[in-house]
C-alpha cells in the first residue's frame, strides 16, 4: 500500500512577523468593551436560546408528532381486496387531515404544559447545583461516572456463552517422568531453564509481549502492533502446564482474565497472532478445561475475520484489530500474501468451528484450499507469493524454509487432526512433497542431504534453520505415505536431522546459524554475517524430538542435550535468555531478546525429548507450528458445520 504524499510546508504558509511586532491588530484596544458586560450578553443570549428551544421543540424522545398542517394517514384501499405491503389492506393517502381539530389543539396545549414543567424543573435543579460546594459537585460527578461504567458492564456482560460440545478425549497431559535417572535429571534441568525464563519475564516484562533480558524491560515487535498483549504469557501457558508449573500457570491465567483485551487499535500479523494467541489459548483450554481461554480465543478470532475481505478470499498479512482494515507487508512480492501465512490457519480455525458451531472459520480455510487446488503450479511447486487481489502467483520462489514451511506442515497435520479422514489434505501434502523432493532436495559433495530454495527455475544451495523442522515432518508423515514409502520418508527425516545437527556442530558455540550453504567447498556453514545469528529457534530440537519418538535412537537425546547445554551456557543471562549474533565467535554479543517462541517451542520440545512417550502421545495430539498441542478430533459421525461429511 502506498503512502499518500505529504503536502509541502509551503502549501500552508504562516505569516511571519518582524521582531518586536505584536501578532494582534493595534486597534483592538480602542474597540474593547467591558469583559463583564460581554459575558452577561453571551449568558443572557444562551439562556434565551435554551428557553426557546425547550418551549417550541417537540419532545422527540417520546416520538410524538403535532404537525399543525395536514398529515399522512392510512385509509382502507377501496379498489383491491388484497393486502398491500403494509400487511393490512391499507394504503397511504397524502394530504388528507384525519384528526379532529379540537383534539389536536388540546394535545398541543398539553404538550406545551409538559415542556414548561420540564423547563421549570431543570431551572430548579440548576439553582440547587449552584448552591453546592466544589467538593459536593466533584463527588456527584464521580458517582455519575461510576454509574455509567456499571451500566456499561451490565449492558456488555461479555460474549454469548458458547454452545456445549463434547470435549475431545484428553490424555497424557501430565507426568511423563522417564524411568532412567540421568534422563530425569536432564528433564529437571530443562524445567529449571523454563522457570528462569518465566520468572525473569514475570519480574521485568510482565504484560509486555516479550522480554529484553539484558536491559531487563519489556520488548515488542511489529508483528504484535503497538499494544501490550502479553504474547509470552499466552505462548508459555501450555508449556507451564505440561511441566507441572501450576502456580505459574495460574498467574498467567489471572493476567489473561483481567488484562487481555483485543479491542485495541493495533495492526497485527494474522499469521503470528493465530499461531501464538489462538493456538496458545486453545491449547490452554484443552489442557486445563478453563473456559476463559476458549472465550478469549473466539474473541480474537472474530477480530481476524475481516482480514479475509479480499477479492479472492486470500487474507491480508496484517489486520487492525479495531478497524478491521487489512494490508500486506510492503516487502512482499507485488503486494502478495505469503504462502506460509495464509496456509497456516487450518488447524486453529477447524477447532474454532468445532467449539463455536460457527461454520465461518472452517469455510474460510477450506476456500483457501479449494482456490489453491484450481491454480497451476510451476513444476508442481507452490510459489511463496500469491496476490490476494488478482489470485495470481507473485515471484516464483519456493521454499520449505521461511515463507513456505508451515503451509506443508498444516496439510499433513490437517489429515492427522481429522483422525486421518481428511484424505484431500493428505493427497495435497503427498503431491507437494513429491515435487519438493524432485526439485529442492539434494545431497552435498560431503554426503549431507539438504533442502534448497527454488528461485525462478534455479536451485539455491542454501538451507535455513527454519527448514530444519522438515525432518520431523517427514517422520510424522511417513505412516500413510503412498506406494509403501514410509521407510523412505523416515530415512529422509533422519538425514535432515543429521544435516541440521552438523550445522550446530560446526560452530564454536554448538548452536546453529540462521542459514547455511552447500557450495564452494563449504557445507552446513553460514557465509554471510547476517546469517550467523541464533535467536533461540526450536526447529532443530523439534526434529530431534519427532525422530526420538519414531525411532528411539539415543543419539537424538544426546544431540538435544548438547543444544540445551549450549543454550544454557551461551544464551543464559541474569534476566532470562537472549539470542546471540554470531555462533562462530567465542565471545558473542547478545541481541537482547527473549523470544516468546523460546518458551512455547524450544523448551517444550526439549522437555518432551527427555520425557516418556505417554506425555502428549502423538496418537491423541497434533502440535501446531508454535508447538501448541491440539487434540485429534475423533468426530465419528459428527460433521463440522459448513463441511461435507468426511470419507476415509
């Protein structure tokens, strides 16, 4: 969206004055009258005007009418026996007096008497007010303000209660203590790291979206607009619950009940607010059963719906929570929406329809799926950019990292969350992964499997940290793969996990860079300075956890512990945890941000890695892209409002 050009300053020229000159005309003093006299004149004119208005104007609040002329009346329609649009066989005839003149005059006189009485009473009340002291008047004003506030509260007692729906079977939400003593000690250490991160935020950044752990104050980014929405609280809730930190969970719940308000003038990222807030609130609701989380999730979802008001139904990237006005990121190709943003709403929106009975959420995400299914895809690949006005692809850039990643993840997880009944989602996922494997996945000279980025027909041999989640995705989607390729995709997941571990192992800090290359003799190493940072990202640890769950190969726990130790050693500060700017430096500088996803994802995946498999079993839970667990919907014969019956 272009910014309107500002008018030049010369267009609004201000007259200049010579030094010492008065800004007022010198002849003003000669025409000056007594200020008291002028005040009295104005006051008397005002009283006269008010009196006249009270006397002559009708009492509109009662909707009475006393026109002195003729008025419209209803008379029976003589020509037609049928009822007209007024429903009584009558029609309007203009210009025929229908009232008795004497009765009309009596009504008018009675109304004037009432107006006089009201006027006298108002004057008497005004005199009484003037006799009161300043303190009494202030007390009365405060009483009236309190009354107005109470009336507003009574008027708006919150949203209508949501319809009761059967709670999905919730299993494995606590404990999960491993039998091995050394594993238990590692899990306890992760729990202690979570407590340090939370306590620091609680002390220095409470209510802010994130924390600056070195400056020891709140922090926010443009994805949350200019408001304090407590993103770290909402993002951390389910992690606290799973770890058994129930006092901390209760503190977070109280803040949400008393302070979380979405009727603010803030422009937010639809994608980020969906995965962090709606996902976090829904997960907290399913884990704890506390109704407030469901209510808040629905309140926010209603604020996001205007983002879909585009010619194609592809939502804007950002929406103002108050006005509902949407727009796209200025940097996106030709004003496009982003694949990973509009393609990462399905899980949360299906649950919203399930919980509310409102089909609009389900319909919005299914419309996106159907629109994409009709479009041509270059080489079978989905470009990262789609224009919401024209419905055409933008720049032909395809990635399994940033801008594309979670679109593919949500295709698979839509199938899993539907109890494997959403076969359309599974087929779309399988076709997309086949094209990605054909065009994006390669082996380096050193034998490392990596996922490159497709740009206008050319493969860039660079992989982002964000793309490391795909190892876990391939393992998660192995069961149910076409053509008996389950073993192949589990192996592919293991190869991606190995490559991403190498990106960590080849740094000084044993923490992975933001992106790493596979050319010019360098493999799994960042080249550019602006790709050497680590901002507490979870994707590599996420893949370790999925690979552990599906293989129980002890190396995944070992690799996870290496990462946990490195985070605790190099990212921990007295005020929390901070990202670092160069993982190849032995004395790195901090970026001074404790990301909310560190509490939501990184620490949760580490904790689960060192827990037994009966904590959050994958048969019952599907994790959204912010690691918020949502239960599998075993719908059976139940059909979501607005949906077609599912077929296996």
